[in-house]
């Protein structure tokens, strides 16, 4: 099996050739490197060091793995780790695809190289044979428990592909078993026990440097808070029945985690969005919430005051832009007419007198 960029193990040697009947282990290694290293990596280092002091200095990774009861990938990962902290050199040989491991005098290693790297792993995920994994399950009780735990939570037996992926979390990603169990528990709480999803999440955890229980617990609390925010926002928007798109999730995370808007302000932005657009528009909502964030509006009182201010501003703009009716100063005969003043009592007396006169004339005409 090819694990190290196509190279397999060729020889072990010191920078200065030495042949002794004992295997001295540097106190520097014991004090500074061993306490922070993976125990399996320590086994590989010590066993290979023993070979350097013996006569058998040419041996393969597979032979080392068989000799100390581990997987070949464990051996390769060990050399990647020890190379990263500067205690060995890996050199490609001239006439083959093998590589040599050279142990360095630890007195010459700088203190900076003693820091534990965040992630020591192969660039590409190894493919394991069923025999390799079966051997490790048999030898490692923690690995057996990991598989059993998954099957209990998933409610189904693992496929051969799932077995391979789950083991890679432990071997390739170098995740401690207890962290894998926490990851599986979290995925189960989401109802997402698909192994590809679990693997994607595991890689994300490793990239974030989550390597112990305290860090995992802190991260899970953060995720719990984030998921609660997302649920509340989805409830306000009325979209609980469907999954969010990546863009929608990004918007919601920005509103709740980056801008720190409360659910009431998000609800107000949603109502304004529907009022102005007639529908749910994440982009329009985002423009409203971004505006409030830039203005430093953090409470509903501040938002309400801002909305009233905009309403008044728009009203003033409308009134100033509405044309007023023009007053016509054109002279007409009605405008120029001078109104007379009348004595209404005199007019009444004259009307009565005219009626009496008309009556008299009528009688005389008919000979009365």
C-alpha cells in the first residue's frame, strides 16, 4: 500500500553512523517530545531508533507496523509528525520510490520545532483493506466502541464504505475517539447520520483545531446557540417546512451572529420587506438590517423611532414635490362688478305694493 506520496520505507540511519548494542533514548525526547506526542507515534520512533542501533537498518513501513502491532498508515503518520517537529529527516532515495529516515541530534533542534502541530495527516485519505480495519477493531477496544456507538445511534449496520470512512476519522484525521463520539452524538441530534455528512463535519472540526473535549464542548455550545437562532428566524419567516439554501443560511448567520440583531428586529425587517415587496426577500431584508447595524440601532425603540423619522421625511418630500393649485388673477366682468347695498325692508314693501296695484288693475279690467 502506497501512503507517503508513492514512497515506501527504505533505511534508518543516524546523521553520524553509529553501531551500538544498546538503544539510548535522549532525555530531551523523553522530557520535551514524548509527553505531547501520540503514543503510537512514540512507539514508531523508539522501535525505529532501536533498528538504527542494530544491524537491520533497511525495513519497510509494513514491516514496522507488523512488528509493533499497528497499521501501516500509523507508521507513515508517525514519520510525518516527527518530521514536522524536526526530529527526523525524510529523504527520497535516488534509484527508487523509497525514502530514508534520518534521526537528528535533538540537541540541535530549536525550541520552536517542539511545538505540537495542529494537524499531522496524509494529504489524501488512505484506503484501508477490510483485514486492516478488522485487525485494529480486534486490538483496540475504543475503536470497537466507536463502531458500536454509531450503529446504536443510526439504527442500522455499517456498510463497508461507512466502516472505511469512520475509521479514517480516527486514523487519517487523528481525531481522538472521545471527540468522534461527541461528533456522532451531535449529528444524531440533528438527525443527520449520513457518513459523508459526518466526514465533512469532522474535517471542519479538525481544521478548526478541535482536539480535546473542552474545545469540542465549547464548539458544540456555539453550534447549539447558532441553531437556536436559525430556528427562531425560520419560524418568523414561515419556512420551517423546507431546508435553507447556503445563501439563506449565510444571511441568517450574519443577522444573528455578526450584526447581533434580536428576533424582534428581524421580525420588523421581515414585515417591512413584505410591505414593500409583497414577498419574502432575503436580499431586501438584509439591506434593512445592514442599515440598522451601520446606524448602531440595537433596540426596538431605536428602530421604531428610525422608521417614524423615515415616514416623516418621505411625507415632507411628497408635500414639497406636489404642485399647489395656481390662483388666477384674470379680470372678468363678474370680478369687476361692484356689488350694491340693498334695504331689504324697503324691497319687501315695494313688492307688496306692486302686488296690490296688480290686483286693482285686474278688477278694473273685469268691471268689478
